[in-house]
């Protein structure tokens, strides 16, 4: 508070102007708003450089005066006190929320990346599967080198590797036939009019499984080529005691005995051994298959080798059985004609060497 002697009084002193735009009255012991002068401000007070604003403002009998910026709240205001420890805890909580937010965003990014990788992997698998399937469906399939052995009871053409009822057909490559054979020159006519039954003989033991019978087949072939100077094994087919069929010269080439016959050989010496029921049945299944597939005439004639030449083949025990079969032909016996005479065959025709 200034007194009257603090500074000279002058009506032109800007420091004596009140905020209401009136010049302040001289200081007395007490001030009253009524003592304020009603003199108006000079018009050039803010534009006249000669009038310098004072850094001191004197207020008298005034309320609700604020110098500087002011924020007013219209309504109840709550004031909370926060000391240093509470502020630190609040900061830590905020930091944790930020860390949790960062961790959540990182986890979300990883999940998105993993989902994309999984999607790409599934797509690659699908593409690979489609390509493999396309290649398999459009790949040219050549004829198999050899037929497999199947189990069944079908006589349809193309299913010959199985004759039915467990009678297997063992192809040449399956029993291990030699490839170093001479080319066969005489084809077997289809359908053939005659069936010739023989046996191996010469104290030959019957064979009972594919392993041992395959060895016997290779031995027969080696003997035919090396000792008898034949181009290949003698007969068209061989039958084991277990009733399996082993392919010799097959359907398309004449055997070494007679050109117009389908030669079937029992594997063993059946002047000493009795043929088994399975063995006899296997021969009958083979003949039925041949007729069904036009390899034999429907009214073919079945003869034993001992009817065509002086030999013990096919053995007395086999001969006794085949004489009962419906297609047996008693040629060269009693009053019957010569074997093959209706075809112009002679005795020499049954002694082929090919």
C-alpha cells in the first residue's frame, strides 16, 4: 500500500488509473469507491508513446480481480491430493499398461505371421497333391513286362495267370527261364486239334512247391538246350503235384513232339509215383481254359505219348487216369485209326525235334 508521500500525485500519471478506467483518488487513510474520480481516460493513452505504462497497478476496494489467465468452473470441483509415492505408482501402472499393450501387439503380429505361413504351407501341399494326381492320371501306362499271379476262379481272357481253385500259373520269368535260347520257328495253330500228355520220367521226383519246382524247370530247360540240342524246353506246359501250371513254350509255339498238338507234361516219374488229385485237376482246368479261349478245338482229341511212339511216357499211373477223360482218343489202339491221320500226320510227325 502506498501512502501520499510515496510518489507525487499527478492527474496525468498513468499509474493512478484504475482498472475501471478512472483515475485513482489520492490516498487517504481509507479508500472508498465513491472517492474515485469519474474522469474518463484520455483517448491517446494506448497510442501515445509519451505515456509509458506503469508496472504498478493500485487497486482499491475491488473484488474478484484477477491479473493473468483465469479458468472458471461452473459446478462442483473435486480436488485430489497425490503425493510422490502415489505419483510413482501411477507412473509404474502406466508403464505396465504400455508394456502390456506392446506385448499384445507383438503377439498379434506373431499370430498373423504364423497364420500366413500356415496358409502358404497348406496351399503348397494342395498344389503338390494336384500336380501328382494330374501326372498319375495322364501318365501313359505301358504293358506290364510279366503277368502277376492272381487268385480267383475266372476263365475270362486276360485273367489266365489264375486258373481258379488255387491252380496258379507260373510264367517263364517267374520260374527263372533262361533268356539265352534260340528263336522258336514253328507256331502252334489255334485252335489246336490235339492234346499230348507226357511226363518227365527217368526216376524224376515229383515237386511240391514253387521254389523246388522252379529249380526243376530250370534243370529241364538246361538239359534240353545243352544235352539234346533243342532251342528251348520241350513242352508247352508243365504241371506240379500241387496242381500249379508252369509255362514252357506257352500257347504260341509248337512243342518238340508234334506241331499240331498242345503238349502237357506231368512233373515226375509216374511209372513210380501216383499223380495227385490237385495235379489231375490242374490239367483239366488248363484244358477248360484253352477251350474257352479258342486255344483248343471244342472237340479236341487227347492222347498219351505212348500211343504215338514206343515209350513209357506218361507213366502207367497217369495213363490210367486220362483214359477216363471224355476227350481221350484211343488212336493206334485196337481197331482205332492212326493218331493224326485225319490231319495227314504220320508216325514221323510225332517224333519232332524242334
